[in-house]
C-alpha cells in the first residue's frame, strides 16, 4: 500500500527535478547546431523514468522473493498510472525550466517546496476514499493525488477509487507542457550569454 504511493511520488518528483535542471539556454553545449533543449528535456525525462522503473522492478523482485509473494491485480494499467505520474512531473519540470533563467532563486526554492508539499498533498500516506469531502477538496487539485489513487484501484482488488479520475492528471499535464514549451521558446529567443555570468 505504501509502496504503491511512494513509487509514483518518487517518479513524479525525480522527473520534475531532472527536467527542471536539464537545459540552460546559455550553456556552451547549446551553441552546437544539432543540440537544443528538446534533446536535453527528452534525455532527462527518459533517464529519470529508466532509473525509477529499474528501482521499482528491483525492489518488488526482492520483496516478492525474500519476504512474501504478492499480486498486482491489473499490472498494465497500474504501470500506466506510473507513466501518468512521470508525465505530469515532466510537465511541471518544463514550466520550471522556462521560468528558471528569469527567476533562478524562485525556481530552486519552489522546486524544494513542491517536493516537500507533495509528501502530504500527493495522498501517498492515506486512502482517498476515507477522506471527508472538505479534505478531498484540499488535495484534488494535485494531479499526483489522482494518479496515486487510481493506481491503487488497479493494484488492489478490493479498492475502487471514488474521489479521483484518470483524465484530470493527463489534461493538467498537457496544459502545463503547452505553457512550459511556449515559455521555454520565449526564454530561448531572449537568452543572453551574460545571464550565465550573473549567476
């Protein structure tokens, strides 16, 4: 139960951190013609997913072999929810990447706060169906909350999520990626080599 939340939480924040720190438009590597921020974003996103899936597979294998066998009721949709958590992490990371050259201190502070806040706001430590209505309203803005709750519905045979949806995190992720890519394009157009000297 705890692992079903922690795996998605870790995938989300690691992908956000990797993408947010992936590409500085004033970095020397960006001056080479084939290189662009799409390559660095893609590389950061795929590498973070690779590490998280490898960790997940290893931990579940050791737990299954060394401690007790377990059954994941619907493994493919459950893995799909892991990909949704990864996707929303990329979306938040791209927005942070676009803002970073303008407000570097704010982005580093916000990234830390976002990661710490999601320890609670992601819902990984409690069951969403047991929350009263006024508490659900405190968490249902968070796409990770929806992904974790839906994942638990696929992992456990006796759990049916009622307070979350699969569509919401996907739509939020698409919207944030569009905003982030527009901001990143604008930032890249206005990037100055003197920015690197100021930091």
